[in-house]
C-alpha cells in the first residue's frame, strides 16, 4: 500500500508521501488532520516531492495547515503546485452563508399574505372559468368532451370501489354503535331516522369529499404540476390551445359532475351496511327499514346531500387546479403544493359543510 | 488502492428491453488514464452502457468490473466505496432541485460525515471556480440557472469527491462553442493533474477531437471498433465512415 498518505515530521522539515487524495485519506482522516495541525508551520521546510497524487481536497487541507500562506521553503512538483495555487487563489476567508432569522409576527404575516394571495388566485381562476364558459356557449364545438369524460371516469368511476368499501364500513359502525344505545331505551325503531339523516345528509357527502380530495385532488395537483415542470403546459400554449380550457375546465366540471353521483352511491352503500348491522343487532327486517326510510327522512335531505356533493366537487377541483398551476419547477414545490391542495380542500369542504348546516337548519327535519 | 488492472472491464455483456436486443456479447476494457469517447448512432445503447457501468442497471448477461471489483458484489460497503471513486455527469444535470447550487455540490462531501464545514465550504468554492462559476452562484436554485450553468454545476458536483473515473453523458451538448471549448480544456487539465479516467458519450466532433485519446464505436449491438483516435479514423466500418464523413480531416 504505497499509496497510503503519510506525514513525517523531522526537525526543520515536514515530509509528505503517498497518494494525498480524498479516498486515500478517508480511512485515517482524523490522525492525518491532527498530525498536520501539530506540524510546525511557517519557517520549517515542506517536502512534497514524494507525493504521488494530490487532489484539491488535500490541497485545501494543506493550505489550511499552512495558515493561508506559502511556506518559505517548499519542494513540490509543478503539477501539484498548480493544484495548490488554485486553492491559494480563493479568497482567504470564505464567508459562511448568512442564515436570516425569522420572527413570529413575520412568520404569521407571511402566512396570512400567502393565504390571501391563494384566495385571490382562486377567485381569478373562477373568473377565468366563467369566461371559458361564456366562450364555450358561443363556440359549442370547442367543448373538450373527451377530456371531460376522461375526468368523470378517472375521478368518478374508478373511485367507486374505495368509496363503497369505506361507506359500507362506516354504515356498519354507526348502526352498530347506535343500536347499542337505542336498545337500552327501547327505541330500536329510531335506528332508521338516525342512519337516514346522518348518512344521507351529512356523512355521505363529507366522507366522499375527504376521500376524493385525497385521491383525485392530489392527483390533479401533481399532474398539472409535473406538466408545468416538464413545460408541457407551455407546449400546449404554443400550439394555441388554452390551458384553462383544455386542462382546468374538464377537471373542474368532471369532478363537479362526478361528485353527486359518488355521494349517491356511497350513501346507498352506507345505508346498506347500516341495514345489515341493524338486522343482525336489532332484528329489524330490511323490508321494514326500506318502508320507513321515506317517512323518517324527507326527500329534502337527499337534495341537500347531493347539493353538497356538487359544491364539494367543485371546490376540491378548483383548489387542486389552483395549486397545480402554481407549482414551481422543483420537487420541493411539487410536494408542498400537493400537500397544500389536499389540506386546503379538506378544510374548505368542512368549512362549507358548516355553512350548509347553518343555512339549511330548518329544511328537511321531520 | 489503484491496481494496475483495467479501470472498467465489461465481459460478454448482453442487454435486452423486451424483444429488442441492445447489446450482445459486448466486451470493453478501459485502462487507467484513458479518455474514451463512446460513439454510436441514436438508440444504439450508449446511455444504457453508461448506466450499466454505473451499476444503475444490471445487464442480462455478462459482468461489469470497476477497478477490478464486480458491480454485482453483494457487499454494501464495497459498493459504496466503489461509487465514491466515480463521478457522473448526467445529460440534463440531474441536480437536486430542492437544494441550492452550493448544497448540491456540498451534498456528496457532507455524506462522508468526515469533513468540517470550513473544509467543505472551501472545496465547494474551489469546484465552483474550477468550472468557471463564483461564490455568487452558490445560493441560486437549479431552476434559476441556464442550461449551460446547470451542466457546469453538475460537473462540479461530479468532481466533488475527487473521482478517479469520470463518466460524461453528452457533456458539451447545449453549450456554445466557446464554453464547450473551455469545458474540453477543463476536463483535459483535470485529467492531466489527477490522472483521471474519462468515459464520455458525445456527438460533438470538436469535443472528441479535443479530448479523447481513445474511441470506442458502438454499432451492431457490440463494440465494433476500439482503439486510439488515429487508429479509429482509418477503420473501414460503415458507421465510422458515415459519422466522421467529410470531417475526418479535422480530427487528424
């Protein structure tokens, strides 16, 4: 192993030999560094003539050991001198990058401004959508039917299994827990009211919204974001194809149409799960349940549930598209915006749900 | 550590994607200190070959040896050590987009967990200076850089660990002639100073003429010709004559 870097300190002279490269130095870096640090600098002579290889990492190390000046007597080959000269040409003190500290009010302010900017951007997107609708009314041939149906299929049809599974399980859970309570009061028959109102009016739409925000919302943001990173959106624009018309419009209306259908489907499956649990737990026959459902749950509840689905779908898609269009061309931004899209969509959906609950508090309650 | 054997040795390498055969029984042997230009038509599997040398892709047949060690060796420590001895310049830079220029170059150094911040800082600035950038470029993000700058930062990162083997995928594509000449001189100087072995895929005749000592021609799923630049000029192979064509004189 003649390549191992070695350092010999003799009176008045420091002799280096072997291959002074990063890879060779790594195994015993600590001892080399301490040997270099303890070597007398300044007036002593340095002999590098038996060094076989010298890379810039080693040159930096030597230069630091010399305290940033050339030793008075130095024996080194021309090739290695060049490498050290390059290190010597660097500014003497390389300043560390300055880290700016942020104060709490500043952080809060930045976040608030960001939220306002996002709100403004979404309103702009909504306005653009209205303009697009106006344009399409005048030019019906331009309606992107193919993209629209693709989105209904992707966000709607392909979501059927997962929403059904989750809906069924939630239905079973609620029915089972309510049945235990109702049994103690002898109010078994009210299971129909509880399940009907809670699932059709509240749980169905919110459950689907959360699932769809995680499933389709994130997919939309990531897709538009990657299209921005790879300049596909710019390529579309160069072909004279409006990005809002071809990418944003079909996504938003596709999801707006698919959501009420998904809500209907999920509510039905959740009710089925609830009915089965009631049958097992309370011996309530399926026929009795179905007979009494219309009486216990006025049809207005179904309309409210579907209306919620409609609004939630629209909101999720607008939020997803907005964040997708604002992805900057780097991986960090893509991840951050996808997260923001899902979190914002779910938060907004629950906010709107609360508003719905207040506005419709007198409707559909028997 | 540097033995006298070949730096890269490929024996009987075969690669196929589905039904399409890319390499068949391909042999290549590159000695230390050579600068090898890898030539071949579009889709002839040059980049695939580079990926196999890097160990990013395992050939279906045959073996790849780097510095005498098999790339398929299961020893993780050995693999890691091998990777630290080579630097790769990807065609599009492959800079970490979430890190600044400075952090991109410092990343492989920090991963060693052996160097102090001051040392890393000096080295990063040195590498930046080597590729013709300065400290003001350090805090910039990759998305803010022009195509040529991305390439130079990527080269600085490839050089960060002081590799013995440098692999370049289209190093001068997308650079203006002046920059590409600088780049050729830079790699040439580094090669002389450090005794690097360089393998590059290139279509640019000037880069090839200015840098390569040896040329390997990839055609018909194997290395159709390998030799010094002057030898290859005289080879009578349809691809070689087609590639150099009227420019043959320029290279000589």
